[in-house]
């Protein structure tokens, strides 16, 4: 198991570290807290992140159909 820190993962995913911290707090991304508690160091298993990323994939064909899109505010145009 290879663990990486917030900074490394934020660079890999091209997102801000604060976004990762928010996802950790919301339980949206698999992570580990070393030394426990709220102040524990946050680490990520790169293999688990790769598995998690595969669940985030959006099928472009399904998404681009009327049924796959979220309704617009004020109805469909």
C-alpha cells in the first residue's frame, strides 16, 4: 500500500488542497487519518483513489441524452 498526502493528490487530480479537505470532511473520498481525531494527518491509498475515480466516470452517451441530463431551472428548453 502506498500512501500519499493531500498536496501530492491535489497535484495528481489538478484540484486545490482545500477541495480535498472538504471531500475528506464530507466522506466523499477514501482516506486515512493518521494519529486519529480531527487533527490527524490525512493520507490516501493511491490504489483506492484509482478505484474511486473509476466510480466517478460519467458516460458521455448517457449524459448527453434528454433523460440523462438534469432538468434546467425553469424547465427544459
